[in-house]
């Protein structure tokens, strides 16, 4: 079968190759992948920034397709079903935090950027019927991450003012869409005026350019402060977030692309009783609740561009350059 694998011996670091999968384990299903989607972790693997890298492994965590083979008769009810794949592996029994064996599909185990993927039967759920293959492929990792950050860790309540930073990427898009569907007043930040304009078209009340020094004062003037902030940057932007969150408010961060902050306004955090909460991916329960929420509100993922398998390097480069507005999708089979 065709698959996009990591190959650090060549300049592009990825290669469209012909590979064979091992026989199915008894608890596994084989899914014919219709579409897959990229996440930052795929590009980080290509750059050698992710741990436990192995050349020859199929990349990709997001995917949707049709079950074509099952490992035992008890799973035959899945045959022919349209499914999406939960890429969070081995979360564990504790809903509050992932266990030591937690992994994400696509490294070190074979992922979804292939004609077929084999996963445990407990990793599949029925594809939302109102979604296209491209939309369904875009949902799993980013949708799960956004849902846990916003609803589980953030405890979003109807009518609250929410700021989603770095609007443009997949998780930020979903966080904004989920917050809107849940009845929040939603605001975004971005360095791109085009992305802020696109956010307004989704129903976002206002956007702020975080490259401008005055954005903190602007945000306070417009909103009076935020009840909840969803962030993936951290770094030296953290003190700005502390300045725009309300006393008693929550800041949830699901990444730290800007690294650790060089300064930290601890006094304001404890005096204003601000809560700083970490979040990552989500449990199986979170995934099921996220799917129920998406189905209830008929939320369509925002797609950036769709590429073919042969155009994988272009897709990865678009992710690397931060050009996307929504999810980058690779169409595997029509």
C-alpha cells in the first residue's frame, strides 16, 4: 500500500513509499483511509523535534475511512462502517491525566497517512453523517484537544467571555467554534488581519493583533476582561494573558510553542486568584463527549487546503510556514 513515511536520510524527510502492514491482531480493525489531516506534531516529526522517532513509520494522527477487515468475528458488525479514528492511545483509567503509556497515533506506531491503517477496535467511532470525508478527517486530534481544554479543563459556562489565542490553527478554530456553539462571547487573537477577518465571519465578536503593543488595552476596553483564555503559545505572552483575564478567571494552555516565560507575574496570579491549567489531547470519554457535542450542534470543521498523497511535501511545508487557516487535509482515496 502507499504511505507517507518518515525518512530522515533525504532532504524532504518524508517519502511516499510502498509498504506492507503486519497481520491484524485479534482486537484490531483495518480501516481503508479516505482522508487524513495534518497536525503540528507531523511537521515536528519531520524536523526531528519529536521523541522516539523511527524512520519508516507512517505519519499522521487524524483519519477517516471505512472498516474493511476485522481481527475476530465479534467485530464483524464494524465491517463496511464509515468511521473516524481516535488518535489518543492508552490514556489510562484516570480521567484527570493521561497515564505513563499514553501515545499518539502516527509515531511511534503507524498512522493515518496511508491507504490503510490498523488500530484497536476501541479507537474507532462512527463518522458524523453530516460531514464529508475531508471534514471528518480534520476533527479527531484538534477537536479532542480543543474540547478538553475548553469544556473539561476550562469548564466553560454559557455567556462567558472567551479569548482563543493564535486563531488560524486547527485547535484554535475548534475551540472558537465549540465556544460559540456553547453560547459564549468569543474573541480571538492573531498576528494576521486576514485571519481575524475570517474569525469575524464565523461569528467571533472581535479580534486583536497580538503583535501590536496596544492589544491588551484594546481587549480590556472592548471586553472588560475574559473569564476564560485558551492558549497554546505561553512564552513571554503569558503576562499579557494574566493582564486580560478577569479576577477569578482561568487560563488553559495546551501547548508552549513560544517556550517557557522569562518572567511571571506571580503576585497578580495569586492576588486575583487566577487559575493556570494545563491540558493535552483527552480521554476516551472526552472523545465521545466531543463527538456528541459536534453531532448535536452540526459543527463543520474549517478546512484550509486539500492535497493529494503525491503533494504531501507541499502540505507539510504549508504547516511549517504557518500559512493555514483551518485544517490541512490529505485526500487518500476518492
